[in-house]
C-alpha cells in the first residue's frame, strides 16, 4: 500500500509539469539583437523574432507579409530599452533562441562593456552567441532579402558557421584580460536581385574584421588582412588561396581542405611567438601551362602558397600592433607558458605588444590532389 502511494505521488508530479513553465504560445522568441547608438547618447535596441502564424503553411495569415518582425526601443541601458518593448507586447519576449548580436560601428567604438554586462546577467542569453559589427545602422540589416533563409539573422549566423568570417562570442571577450578581441565586420550595399523581380534590395556580406581594445573598437582589418586573422585564430574553413604560377604568372587556385594553427612562445626570446600552420589543399583551378604531374612543380606551388599565407598572417598581426590591440591573445599564451614573464609584463602589455612582440611563422602546406587534368583543357585542345 505504501509503495502504491509513492507511485501515485510520482505520477502526479510528472503529469503536473514544471510550476515555473511558460507556455510556448505565450512567448515571442528573439532571434537576433541589433544594438545602435542613439542620437541622445543612449542605446537603440532592435529585436527580431519570427511570427509563428506566418510560418505555418495553411494557417491564417501564412501568406501575407514577412514571417518575421522587429521591435525597437531606446534606453539608457539594454534592460531599460528591453523592458519598454516588453510593456507593449502581447507575448513574453524570450532570449532562449537568440543566436546573433549585431553591433553598429558607432556603438562598438563607444564600447560594448554595457552590452556584455547585460548578456552575462541575463540567464537565458547564451554567451556563445555570435557577435558581429556592421557599418551604419545595425538594425538596417533586417531590411535585406533573405533569399536562402527564413530570417535575416539566420544569414548572418551562417557566415560564422561556415567560417567565412570569425565566430566571435561574448565568452571570447569575457575570457580576455583587457577586452582585446577581433570580430567579423559585415558589409552592406544595394543591388538589383533577380529573386526580388529585379528590385534593388539590401545585400549584406562579409568584409574585413573589427579590432577591439579595452572593449572598444579601435580599428579594422581589410579583407586580405582578415584572412590572416582567420589563420591566426585557427578558424579557417574551406578557403581558396590563389597564387601565380612560376612558369607563366597565370593564376592557380588552391582549395583549403583542412588546416590547423598552433601558437607557442619562443624558448629563446621572451616576446617572440612561433606560429605553426599546417594545411592540406587541392588544386581546384589552373590557368597555367605548368605540368602538374611533376612533383617538383607541385613543390614549387606549395612554397608559393606557404609564402602567401605567411604574408596574410603578418599583415593581420602588424595591423593589430598599430592600435595596441592584442586581439590574437598572445598575452594569454605568455601567461600559460611563461607566467613569471607575464606577471612582469601584464601592466604594460599594450605598449610591449606594440613595440616588442614578434612572430616566427612556419607554414607547412601540402597539395594532396592536383586534379584530374595535369594541364588546362585549353592547352589540351590546342594539341589534340
């Protein structure tokens, strides 16, 4: 009998569910947060979320208008603006599905400390969300035409997932000593799109990178320098490296299949770091007359590609030194491997980073497959 009472009690607890639960149909799930600098010095917060009644085929309103909406409000803090929005909504705004945070350049230059403060204290906000910087107004990104995705924010998230730009998170910022970090920098332009019946629409893509020092944006990397940043952050995806052939100067494109970067402080010099890069590539296109069946020619191409990658890494590194922003966290490597030196250097690290830090870059690239043709098909046609 006693056992039966326990079974009934447990079944009752399971069936009643969680006492603090909120019904799904009473929530509005925030997908993307945009943060702009307001004209009065406050923050302009814009939240984007899907509209369930327009996502379900056959439901009332499913065919009318975009399947997403945005709400904006201005406040002295993120919480202030957020609560103003909540007061006007019929559903509870939920951060549980937020994946992307886009910050305008103007707001990034002023500092993202207050934004990180909100993220850390909001229990439903994931600290592994992607952070990116956008030129002009960040919220304007919501005006793009989401050709392949349902929501504009999903396109931005795919950029980081596919490693075409850096996947930088609030956690990355919080783990730094002084807020030095590098994030992806978006681009915006208007272009006529066939999918939109030739109408001119906003197109958002990836450009260079944004450099942060002390949680403030202090500079940028060009697209070429940004590729070097991806190598240094061990975040390179299926990228293309295009080089000139040693035989005729024509272009050859290599597709990076896999790559890995390891950084270690030099044992000889206290502020010198060894950067080891290994990569495997395929030749995806050749416009040159170079004979790809010859191992010595493949070796030449590997050497040229290695030099190209090394140059990109050096460009990114030198650009970060100019603004005293240790965005690649060399100070962290020093603290792990040489704690005594770091303890003496920590206080003056920005100046030391700019004046004394050097890199030894070692790239080992192997071309695994030259392709099914040893020469361009045009040469083959001429001799057939």
